[in-house]
C-alpha cells in the first residue's frame, strides 16, 4: 500500500487501545465513586435515624417527669404506671440510639452516655424519694430537679448539634463527591470526544487515501485488463470481482493473446501486494509476458525468463507472482502450460473436475527451472483459471472455500464459459458477503462440442 | 481636622461595639422570671460568680453549689438592677449568656436581690 502507511494503522490501533484503557479507568472510577456515595448515604441515614430517635427519647423523658408530677399532684396510680412505662420506653430508646450510632460519632455517644447517666441519677435521687413519699416536696428536691432539667436540656441540645453537624459534614462530603464525579465525568467525556474526533479524522483520512488509491488502481487495471479474445472453436468467458470497498485493490491479471492463427497464449497471474504498486506490476506482468512470447511461446521458457526479469526489476523481497501460462493449439486443443505456484487451475470434463498440478515455484523468489505439462482438451472440456480469491474466500465462520470447494463449484456450474465465470463470481460474493478480502479474476475457455481436433 | 475625624471614628467604633454587646434587659426594667417550657421555674443565685460557675461546672460540682441557689416559681416579678452582657459561659451553650441582677418584687423573696441567667428573664409590660 502507498498512502495508507503502516505507521497510520499503528497509530490508530494505539489510539484505540488508549481509548479502551481510558474507558476502563472511567468505568472503574464511576463504580468507586458510586460505592463512596452509597457509603456516605448509609451513614447519613444512620445519623438521621439517630436524630429521630433522640427526639423520641426526649419526649419519653418529659413523659417520665410529667407522669411524676401528675402522681405527686393527684396520687393517682395511673400516673405511677405511666411513669414506669415511660421509664422502660426511655431505656429501650436509648439502647436503640446507641445501636444506631455504633462505634461512630464518639462525641455524640459520650453526650448520650452523660444524658443517660443524668436520667438514671434523677430517677434515684429525685423521682424515687418522691414516689416513696409523695408528700415530701422539699425545696432541695425541687432545686435538684431543676438542676437535672437544666443539664438534660443542655445535653440534649449538644447531642442535637453534634448529630446535625455530622449530618451537615456528610452532606458536604456527598456534594463534594458528586462534584468531583461530575467534573471527572465531564473530563472523561471531553477526552473521549476529542479522541473520537481524532480517530474519526484518522479513519476519514485512511478511507480517503484508500479510495483515492482504489480509484487510481481501478483506472490502471481497467486499462491493462484484457477483454476476452475470441478463439476459434472455443467459448471464452471471464469475470473480475473486486474486494470489499474498504480493502485495497489487488493485483490480479489475465490475458488471452493470439500468437498465431491457431495458437493462443493464455495467462493468469496473481501479484502479491495491493494498491497502485500491484496494479503497476499487473501491467508489467501482462506486457512482459507478451514481449517474451515474441521470442518464444513455450510456457516453460516464458516463466523462466520472466522470473529472471522480475527478480532483477523488483528489489522488494515481499513481491512475488504466482502465474499460469498456457499455449493452446486451437486445431489440436493441445494445451502446454507452465504453472509457477498457481494452483487455481482446473479442467472440467463432463462431470469431473481435475486440478492442474503446478510445475514450479512462485516467481520472484528464487531462480529455479520451471517445468511444463501438456494436456489435450476434448470437445466439451472447460479450462478454468482463477486467482486465489476463489479458494481463499471465507464464509461467516471464517472457513476458506479451498481447492476442493472450488472444484465442486466448477462441477455444478453451467456449461457456457461466461455463465460458468459469472456463477463462480456470484458464489464467491455470496460466500464472502461484505468480507471479500481479495480480488478475484476468472478465465474460462470451453472447447465447443462440435469442434474436431485435427491431427 | 484629621484628629477630629479620627476621634469620631473611635467613638463610633466604641458605640457600635457596645451596641453589639448589649444586654437583652436594662437597669430599671420590669421583668418576669420564666425559664424553659420543659421546666419554667428559675434558679436564682446569691452572687453572679456562682451563677457563672454553676453553668461552667460539671454536674457534680453544680450539685454541690445548689445550697446557694433559690428556686423561684415561674412568673415571679422583678426589677433589673444590672446586667452583664455575655458574662455566663458554658461548654454546652452555643453562645455566652447575660448575668442579670434582679430585685424580686413578688412572692416570698420579695425585696431580695438575686442573680439569674439572661435567658430566664422576660420584659414585663405594665398595663
């Protein structure tokens, strides 16, 4: 690829990873804040319950005093019973507040203990003597009662202040946590927004570059791609299927070129790499093979010579070509071919399909001699040549079609060459859906049924 | 001229400070004694120092001081002799309270002078 550089893709991946990491931290932070706020709310609920219980406690204490006064004034046992009931209620409520406060709020706990001690002492030193001797209304007892009353009122007020202070503090703390959480969330949203904008800009740029590249490549490919040349006694069909729109265009090429009245050179090749570089190489392959064929039409010689030229012309070790070159005699239907690592070549004869063996390695990798094979086609036979887009197309489960799958497709296809090519392309499009990763070139040559091979 | 202005500023500051620290009742004012609604009777002390100590003391210390106090029924009348603003301080008070010297004008203690807490006196409006 030219413009869509490795660095751009790496940058996008790094940004995405950073985004995911940040998202993880943000989610974790949100849960933490939620936990803190829930904890604060729970404490606040405790304080508020203690405040309610405290008011109830004060009411019970007043009930105690009023019942005592009622008894002293009327001597009615009803008030004595009321006094006992209020005392019991007071003790239970005091225990409940202690339980609510637990080990927290030491200040309020201490004040509550003082309050309970005062009440107990009041019962022992004021209430008990008066209950025992209702007529005993000494001034000294009245003063002690006043003393208790003063202290209890003040202590209760102090407890109220302590609880209210803690409640306010917790409320401030909750507000601070909420503020902090809001600011953090705003910061995260801002960061994510900016990152999303950057990523989107990256993606837009990549898409634009890819689209430009595809446009250029398509123009080049259209210029270099052969139309199906008519051959005597043969039916020729072809198809070309482009990869998904988000993929770079590959370097697939085919050519049918008549070198004489009764001889045709058949070429199909797949150049490694994609984009403009591959498209340019496509043209190079097509015209170089034609140029070599001017001197020798022997497929083995063409591949051997082309391999030398390619190795010298292209310095990039990652560029290589799989190529099938065949010389078809349209009188005898003898096909002499050489296949440099191009295994997507098949012959269909009636209901049987065979895969043509390769006769050498891919080109551009090493200088090795190439072999050649000769087969004789019969009327009704179809030579099917394709690029690896046929066998490597994947279904939804990610499974490749494979050579066997391709052979089964060819076996079931219609007899006509063009129909066969179209059906294969349709099958690939259906299998790959939007995930067709590679271009596909198909060339089909069918020997017509009525053709008679001349000796 | 400058000195006169400075003098004026000082005077105004002093007057403002006095106003801020003013008592809730004033000398000669007729008052009624009434404490809290929970227990409206009022403890009256024989000296302002004991009044202050009673509120600053612990419960046990305060109890020991009770012989120096007299309990007045709520509604007892009196006339303000003097008032000391913010004289009584207690760890349980939110802010200091006044100490008010009162001549009792009703009840068994009529004619005696006692000290009471500022919040225990209410101005009385004669008809």
